[in-house]
């Protein structure tokens, strides 16, 4: 249990700042340790290379001295000068392995070294490197002389140098680690500061505070894009929240009105018109109309919810769009017969679409209802169905007041309505165009509206041709149409 609590607290403090700080510090530590290790190794290698170079030069000078001076004190004096100049120890060995020198210094391994050199000479080599834990050695034959030169250099000096260098490197490494730890902390804070600021404002946004400004001049393109995206999200969420509140208010009002009417007229039937058949029928008619209105509202709200949730969609199929349009126009015949409306049609025959027939029928009905509700005093509505570049274009045009350009994007919102100056012949719920937008987006059909103030509006939808694998369902010339 205690371990779980510890892990929980650890996760709580494991922020981006700490992660970056730890990552930068670890990276700096690894780099410093690698540098120190390589430095120690390279210094040793470089010292050995320089020592062997000095031995090579010293052996060349000693060979020249052997050629110029006899084996007496003058030769040994010159050899000592060479030793001091190149900081090496020179031994002149005979072919038998004995030492030719002024101090008579002998070493048991000299015959072994001479024998080793002879083998190397037999293999075509002229020198041999000989090393042990205390010194570096170099043996070479003297050209034209019956001697070998054996040069040594103590590695005690390099050991002391490496020891001093290790302490110096350790001190420099510790200082570098501390400096890297502090610098990485400051650098991590610099990187995470804008992230922390954006996070805090995002939390405020989640609490419903929309009066925020995410846009800043950040140091990197990713943070700039994130701030702009969050600011756009803030605007959209604020708009959606306002629309949600408006929707709740409008739905509540629209539910309340018919329910109030139903209750009131039901009470009137009980208390006033129960015995009067004519009044009772009139009151019952009002109840039925209000119930129908309530049913229509519930249906539209459910349709909109299904569209937004992406459920309830049917599989697309090829169908006769011309026949569907005619069948929907017939549902408006009562307006032409009783209220003087004129529905003018310019419809091409045998136009087909590949979509959800039921949903497209709902789109056409809603657009025709909208045109009837907002057409001008002449009560004209023009309906067209014509071929277009991608397939078939449906248009419905009214002669009403038109829509200002600044409101064209808003008409697809839920419950958006233009000012109504006349009684609507088709009862609406304010959700029709929002449902149209949702359906056409799911069906992949381009749509839009062209409007001019004072001259009316024209809503249009384009239906792409059926895909090639569905073309076989289209009727042949003179054949029976697909329903």
C-alpha cells in the first residue's frame, strides 16, 4: 500500500519540467564521462606515439654516432648527449647480446631481445617494439655496423601525468556536471514555461471560462500552432456552449407552449365544452394540432441527435431522384389548392442518385418547407433538378426577403430563424436546415445557398453519380426505373 502511494506521488510530480531536467542532466553526465574516459585514453596513446617517435629519431642519431666515433669515451659522451636531447636511455648491443657501454650495465633479457630482433630481421623487418610494465623499449639494427640499438623510456612519467590528469579531469568533470545540472534545469524551465501557461489556461477553459487568449508569440512553431489551435477550440466551444444554452431554452419553450395549450384545452373540454359538440371538437382539434407539433419537435430533436452521434444511418443505394422529388412536391399540393402558392418545376426525368433515399427525401422536404415559409408575397417557389458536372443538381428558389451575407453561415445553425413577418404555412421547429446540413455531410453531397437581399434565396444540393460498381442498377434506355 505504501509503495502504491509512493508511486502515485511520484507520477504526480513527474511533470514535463522534471522529465526534461532529468533527461538533459543524464545526457550531460554521459557526455562528460565519455569525454573524460576518451581524454585519458587519448593522452596515453599520444604520449606513447611521441615517445616512440623520439626513440626513432634518437636511434638514427645514435647510428650516425656509431659510424663517426670509435667505441671509446667520445662515443659514449655523444650517446649521453643524444639521451638527454630525446629523454631516452640508449644501450648498444653486440650481435651476441652483450652491452657495449661505458657503465658496463648488463641485463639478462638482452640476449633474448637480440634473438627476437634477429627473427624479425629474417622476416624482413628492421626494428622491434619491446614494452614492459615499467618502460617502453625500441630495438633496431645499425646499418653497416655489427651492433643493435636498444632504447628505453620509463613510463613512470606518463603514470604521474595520467594521475595528475585524472584528478584535474575529476575536478573539471564535477564542475561540469554541476553546471550542466543547473543549466539543464534553467533550459527545461524555459521550454516548459509556455506549456505550463497553456495548460493552466486550458484548465480554465475546461471550467467554462471562455474569456481567454491563448495566442502568444512563442519561441517555436509547434507552440505557436498549439496556441492557435486552442484559441480556435475556445471560440468553437464558446459558440457551442451558447448554442447549447439557446437550444435548451428554445426546446424548453417549444415544449412548454404545446403542453400548456394541450392542458388548457383539455381542461376546457372537461369544464366548458363537454356537452357542446361543436366547441368540444374545436378544442380537441387544437389539442391534436399541438400534439402533432410536439411530436414533430421531438422527431426533429431525435434526428439531429442521431446525426450528430453518427447513428441510425442506412446503407446507400441507387434510386430515382426525379420520382422522389415529384412525390415530395405532391405533399405540398394543398398549399397550391387552398392558399394560392405556386410551385414551378423544371425537373429532368430519370435523374439518379446513390445515397440514403429516406434521408435525401427528408432533405428535399425540409428545403421545400423552408422555401414555402420564406417566399415573397407572390408565393412563388421554383424547383429545379438538372444535370451538373458531378451528377445531378437540385435547386429550390424563393422570392422572399433574402439573407444578408453576414448571416449566410448562421442559417445552418439550430434554431436560427430570420425575422418572420407573416404566418408560416408549414409549421417548423427551427431545426430543419441544421438537419439538412447533418444529413448532407454524412452523405458526402456538396450543398450551399446563394442569396441576395430583396430578391430571395436559392438553396442547392449536388448529388454525385453512382459509383461504377452500382451503374449496373441504372435502367437501360427505355427500361424500368430504379425505385
